[in-house]
């Protein structure tokens, strides 16, 4: 009876999972694909905006290819001093789009799955060897591939809304997208802990262990008014005319807040 019950529950769970995955569209029009990465032109910089808020800005092959194309053109443009990346909605990037991969595997399109990883890994390598300063604004969920397309850059700004994790082991995979590089360089055995458990870190914990370079609360009270800080940071970055990392760092430090991990944090 127990065996039948377990089998029945597993079958029901799989049916619910398949229904949930099948309810999400994977085909997009050309316009939708173009809008998955938006671009803002600033005085001496460019801003790449991951724009799939309903999917928590999950990465697909199109986004990886588009980012690679944009970053290559910006790297060769002498009028562009640095690049900023951020996400739309409540996430920076939740990682790779495993729903799309699930459908591709079921359709037998293994080469397209390989193409996804090849495209994403190529862009991460490009970012890790980028010749211009790079700023990632990690406001919200930053997991898996989301860490991969941000941590190799020059600066990572975490906030009180940042939630970081490398949760790949929870789906039977290994931490990827460059995680073996940045996790292995964390203090103590924190990297192994995060990789094996998929445990989450806050923005404060990210800056404390070195995954983030700066931290800022998303709002600040001044004269009894609540002011959103991120627009102020983005505006000041946009006004910079420089390719000097120290100038960019000074701008980020101007809005940075001192913060420490809680007593129950795994960092202790």
C-alpha cells in the first residue's frame, strides 16, 4: 500500500510539473526576441537590461547571443568607456531557462541544448576577459547563470533585495556558468557549502565574502521622504564620461552602505 501511495504521488507530481512547464510559451516572435535585451545609451557608457521579467530574466540562447553581439561591438567602440548590466522586474537573473531546455530535450533537439550552453559559456568567458570596466546591478534574484554573467565583471553592486545562490545541485546538475571559479575562491569552505547545498546568501553576505564589491540599500529616508537610491546611482553612472575603473568605483562608493552579515549567517 505504501509503495502504491508513493508511486501515485510521484506520478501526480510529474503530471503537475509537466502541466506547469507546458503552460509556459517557448516560441517568441522576432520582436519579442529583440526586446529580451534592452539597451540604454548614456554619455560614455551603455546599459544592457535583461528584459524577461515574467521569467525572472532567465537566460536563453537568444539572450546569450544578443549580449555577446552587443558587448563585442561596445568593446570596439572608443566612445564607450564602460558597460552596465541590470535586470527588469524583481530579479537580476534567475539563471538558465530550464523550462526551454526541458522542452528541447523532450523534442529531441539535443544540438540546440548544446548551443545554449556553448553560447552562454562563450559570453561568460567574454565578460571575464572584457577590456572595459563592467558594473552589474544585482537588485533581486541572482542565481546560477545570473551569477555567471555578473561576477566575472569588474564591479557587482548588491542591495537589500539581492538573493544569491548556485542551486544547480537541487535539479541534479553541478554548479556551472563559471561557478567553479568564483566559489573556489571564497574564504574557508564557503564555496563548497554553497555549491553542495544551494544555500542562499543575502546582499550583505555577498559583499562580506567578496562575491559583491559594493552594497547599497534600495531606499533611504531624507527629510521624512523615502528616496529610491538605485535611480540616483544609475543616473550618476550615466553622467560619467570615463573608462577609469577608479572613477566608477568612487561613484559606487558614494552611495554604498556599511553592512554586516547577521549572527546566524553561514559566514560565521
